[in-house]
C-alpha cells in the first residue's frame, strides 16, 4: 500500500510511505516555515512524486493531517488532499496531527508511559493531547486534542514545539522542544493503523476554536 | 494546448462565493457557484474565517458539479485559472491551494488571475451561451474576440468600487479610481443595519428606496470638494476616487437626530436619500473619468450592478455623455468562476505563459498585474 500523506498543521510537509519499503519511508519533504504553505506545498508534492517516479495512479490512499493547527495553514493541506483524492479517485483519510509527534515519541528511547504532545496555537496558547503508551504498540490518544494555556496542562512530560515555547511552565522534553507535526510520521502512523485494521478519521478539520465572529448587538438608541 | 478555442476551468474564492466555471474560448459552458452568504447574515457582513471554512467544504462538490454540468472531464481541460487576488487572504488561500492541487493532479497549466480584471473578462463571453445545454460542438466565433478600444469598467460590489481603463485585457489595465475606505456594497450593508433592514443591505435598501423621497434629506457625496477634485488639467488627489465612510456616519447621525427629537425615523426616505448619494457620486465620478480618459465603452460589473437605481443612473449619464454601456447578466456580475475562466481563456489565446504552481496569493494584487 502506497500512501501520500500531507500535513500543514504547523509546517508544510508531504511524504510517500509504503508497506513495501524499509521503515515504510519512500520520500518526504518538510519546510521550516509555518506561513508559506500556499506557495511551497504544491511544488513540494509535485517534486516528491516526480523524484520518486510515482504518479497519482500508483497512490492507493491519501492521508491528511486534520489539525489542530492555525486555520489558514491547516486548510491549505486539507484542500490539497481533498482535491488530489477527488481527481485521482482515491480514498482519503484524516489523522489528528499531534499523532505524528506521538508516534515519534513512542519510537524514541525516552518515552514515558503517559505523556503530552503540544504545538503552538498562537495567542499564547497551545494545542495539546494526552497519550498513553506501552511497548511495541502505537501510542494511544487518551484525551484531546484541546486548546489552552500551557500552564494548565496536566503534570506530565510534554513533547513538541508547544512545550519548547513554554518550558518555564511545563515539563518540556528537550530533544522534542522544537518538534512540529510532519507528514512522514503522520503517514507512518496512518499506515500502521490501516494495517492493524483500525479506523482513521475523515478529513474534517479540527479547528477547536470558533470563528471569532461577533454577532453585533442592537444599536444604541439616541434616547 | 489548444490556443484557439481553449477549454478553461476557472476557480474563484476571493470572498464568500466558491465558484467553478468552465468556458471554451468565449463560450460559457457552466458557471457553478456555492455561496456562504446565509452564514454571514447574523453578523451583518462577511466574516472572513466563516467564508474560508465554507470554501474548504464547498470546493470539491462545486468542482464536481461544474464538470458534470459542462459534461467535460478534467483530461479534456486545456488550462486552469484561479483568482489569486485581490480578496480576503484566507479565502484566496483555499482556492489557490485547490487550483494548485488540481494542476499537480492533472498536469495542466495554471494561470493566477486578477479578480478585478476577471470581472471585465465576462464581458468577452458570447451572449446567450451557458444557458442552453452544452452540445460539445465548437461554438461560433473565431477565438479571441477583442474588446473595443477605449474600454472602461465600473466595478461596484461588497468588496470593491473601482473604475478601470482596459487597453488590453491580457496585459494593459489601469486603475483610474477606487474607494479609499468602504466599498459601496459595504456601505449598503452598514446602513441597512443602522436602519434595521437586515443583510445583505443592497437589495433591502433598493426595494425600500422606491417608496421613499430621495430629496427629503441630502447626504454628502464624499471626495467631491474642489481640493480633492482639482481640474481636468490639474487633477486633485482623489479626482476619480470615492469615500463612503463619511456617508455612513451622516446616516447614523441623521437617524439619531430623529430619535433624539422623539420622532419616527423616516426609514424609506433615508434609504432613498442614501441610495441617491451613493449612486450619484459613483456615476458622476465614473462618467467624468471616462470622459477625461477618452473611454467610450463601459462595462458595469460587481454585485451592486443588480441595484436598479445604479443601473438607471449609469445608463442615463453614459447616454448623455455618448458612452456605450454594457451590463452582463447579473449571475456573471457577482463573483463567479466563469469570469476567471473567461479571463484565463483570453490569456491562453493571447499566448501568455502560465503562472506555474509556485506563486503566492496576493490579497492586494494591483490591477496592473493581470496574471501572476
Ligand atoms: Zn468581485
């Protein structure tokens, strides 16, 4: 099975993962910038496919990170994934973007049995989720995702860029303190779950915040 | 690529309409639009984040419907065109990313298009096409229909108020004047809210104004004082520009004065007088810009082209000044994908190179940039 995975919940990234290659990695790219998705994502995917000699016909499924993440960036990946899936007529799945970091934590040597993944939600808040983990299994999402202040997180080790930004108030794990969700881990996570016969999400974005729009109140009368 | 009768798919997402249109040369095959307007009603204006969310969910269904209606497959398309600006940044982003994905998935060339120039592009579509069922036969005409020389366009909507001079729709468009604050349609929305008339304000005010006396109150015409206008020889800083924020304030003050005196607010008269002020200043300045720039043909575009008084007075003043006025069918005046496809087809027919997939959407794209 060949999956094209896309995530723009923080940085712009895409990856080709396959159950027929070692570590399931075929090719991937990720930008460092979190604000240029509209420019870099499509050329990145185009080059990714060309370099790997893969056409849309060869792809078996498309996976998109559904956030949480800053809305405008998040949508650029989801609309890209939806459009590719429509044109190529391939199944489309969603994966919660924090799962990408959780998988990397689970595969690292210093994973705790219970931990938090946090990313930057701007406005001095973080997106976060709590995971449990036991050896040789996929990390299990126990709570979340949520958006809130870092200071209010449960007292657990925190992994991801959202921890690094607020290391004064959370137990940030140093090796992961700049880590952002990326399509490679996201795709690996999706592949592992599909192979285990588990369900994935649909491509509905996890905004976690309302649109901020205010219904205007009644106009003040002069008398 | 077929450069004489190109089949072009256009995508529009600059405000609250998700549009996908398909043209063959200058023949309209389909114009499919999904609007999030209903979701903005309770806010009294377009909320960018709500519009962006709606674009994300509407895009693939709208694309699907457009292809079915036009009875073409993506493989048949010669080129894709997308609005890359001006417009709401987050909304533009959705359409641009979708268009790029479409280009990657199909390998078709992509044109990044100026929304304002696209409003003029609909004027090049053959009248009457798009209403009959597409037969797949080659439409009449020999491809690139040409715009008249000395062409201008007056665009009035909730998002813009501009007068343009078009020497060549593919590479020579000039902004003669524009609003310096609110768009005319935005002023209608704000005043409608003041008067308790709901959203969108344009149709509500237009309807009520017919029963009111426009001469009962006189509201100011923005930027018409000599210091802004100057003379034809020595134009002032805003000779062809508009401003509607002062007008909105004047209406608010007027309503307050009636209330302070304990009198009933003459809502119909205020609506009529407000509408007269907007339409008078728009048409007066537009016609002045045309006369002083040798423009003899004008296209009226944008959603406010639906306004009965704007159409009437524009017609009247253009006729008096010897200017020929064209108003496209209303469905093509409001934001739509067909106009983007129409301009895209012009660019293909003119041999303009595609934009590639690396461009950035530009929420303040100038009209001098017809395609990125
Ligand atoms: Zn428009």
